[in-house]
């Protein structure tokens, strides 16, 4: 398996969405209300963006979603 593409997602408390971006996937910037929905969106966006940036092979693309969310506990 090739090295995965890393995608970082941060919880935006004001907008109530996960905001994702990646240094490995040029042009990637998207959001979703849940991490599950975000993963599904990334499954189509990542191959599209990589193809637009010159990737020509058709092998499956591995990606890792790294999330960060800060909360306060009383």
C-alpha cells in the first residue's frame, strides 16, 4: 500500500461543521456536519482533485482523516 494522503479536520463551533483541508491534496477545502459524511465526501473529492493535479493512475487512494475538536467539561 502506498503512503496515505493526510487530511486534517477541525471542528468549527460557530458553523457547527467539520472543516477539512490537506497539504497532500492541492485544492482540498470542504466541510460537513459529521465526520462520517465528511469521509464520504472525501472519497469522491480526493480522487477528483488528484486527477486535476496530474495523477493518472487508477489505483485506490488511501487517505487518513485526522480530527481535532476542543471541548470543556464541567
